């Protein structure tokens, strides 16, 4: 965006090259890079070189004039080089406007500026996601009406990648959670002689909340990041553009298999997580509270309603949908360089975990209100 070249023949002279696009979409990046250097420059002669400038809009030119005003306050003199006729007219127009009216440039340190800026960013991000959601929904309905468009093999591959290959880490994680939950509960229940109630405590909490939640969090870290990295890499290498050129819709070929595959895999993973979590609880109940495995299962059969198991399983595809949507959406946002892949991968994992927890809380409140 900007480059600085001290002239070798005179240390008092500095050439500033304006490079690329200087418009409202790049203004924050330009401001950040410019501020790093301009506040250090004093008592110099600066030449603004417009030779490598691709384009500049009103916002960019106003910023140029504000920077010039700042440098003049630091006892610098300014000259302009290699400026085109079009840019010259814009330069002269805003020179009069800015310097006569002394339009203030809002500082990033202003709390209201930062709040407003973040609000706009959040609003734009929300609108972009809604656009992505609508686009995906349209092509999902299109694929339902045209079953030949559905990539069944890709869906099976996604079920294997997101479900079957994740069984080990999900099983171990939930088994240990069940173990710890039962151990901590046993310590408290023993004080009141209520050992047998460990069955209800472990079963209901695992079926209804812990197994679906822990499974979703692990899958969010595992699959959301993978989806973002895969689609982001394809976008960087222009494979997605090539798909569109050849008439292949990325929503059908990339997004749908991942969403459907994860929605199928999640209930299966939660089902396995339920029983491995129970297994961990049963081990502790047997050795810590002298409750046999048969007694544990019999008590669970009598006292624990099947609705808790069904609610946990029903949450699973909802969590799968959220994770897949966010992972794919962030993948399509990748642009520029490979560095953005890492940034958006991190964002997708954080977003997926947050929304899984938020939606789970909302579902829990709604089910409690209706008596489930």
C-alpha cells in the first residue's frame, strides 16, 4: 500500500510511494502502515510519488491531505510527483476542501469511533452470513428437487472423515468426563448415604447435556477447522473460480456434502459418546460406591426417562449444521495470501464453539419452559 525510500544523495529528502488501491476498503490498512512511519518524520522534504498508484477514491485522497497536514505540522515540506491528470484534479479539489474546512480525522483511540466501527463490521458480517445461508439453502432445495445433483459418494466420505475417524478421540474424551463426573459426584453422595442416586446424576447429565456438548466442541475444533482450511486453500489456488467457470456450483459440490455428512455423523458420535460416558461412570460407581454394573443398568432403566436420551440425540444434527455452516462460510472468506487461512481457521473454530454453546443454552431454556 505504501513504501518509503530515503534518497541516497540527501538524507533530508524522502520519497513516499503510493502503491496499489487507496480506497475506503483499504483505508484502515493504509492508515496503520502510514502511521508507523509518519509520526517519526520531522524537518524533512517529502516527495509523494503517485507512479504506482492503481486507483484512489475520495476517502483515500482526504486521508492523503490529512497526512500532508500532519507532516507540515512536523516541519516537513511536501511535493508531488508522477501524478496523472485525473488524480491531480481530485488532489486539487480535496486540497481546498480539507485545508479550508479543516475536516477532522477520527482517531482510532476514540471509543465511540471504535464502537461504531465494530458495530458496522458485525452488521456486515451478519449480512454476509445471511447471504451465504440463503445461497446454500437455495441450492440445497435445488438439489432435493434434482437428486442426480447430490454427490452421495462425497457425503459418505465426509461421514467417514468427520464421524468414523473421530470415534477414538470422542470416545476417550467422554469416557474420561464420565469417569471424573462420577468420581466427583460419589464424593458428595457418600456424605448423605445417597450412593444409588449416582445413576440418575450421571445418566441424565450425560444423555441430555454433556455428551452432545462435548462431542460438538471436539468436532468444532476438528471439523470446522478442516472445512475452513480445505475450502480456503481451494479459494487461494483459484480452484473454486475454476469450478464456477466449468459450470459447477461450489455450494452443491463443496458445502452440501460437508453439511449433510456432519449432520449424519453427529448423532452417531453422540450415541457412542453416551454409552462410553456411562461406561466411565459405571466403573467409578462399581469401585467407589459398590454399585454393581447390573444394578446400575437396572436403576437407569427404571428411573431415567428415555426423553433425556432422545433430546441429546436430537441436538446432534443441529450442532452438526452449525459447525459445518460456519466452517464452510469462513473458508469462502479466505482471500489474499495463505496467512489468511490460519486466521479464518482460528475464527471458524471460535465461532463454532461459541454458537454451539449459545444454541445449546437456548434449547435447554426452551425445553425447560415447555416441561421437557
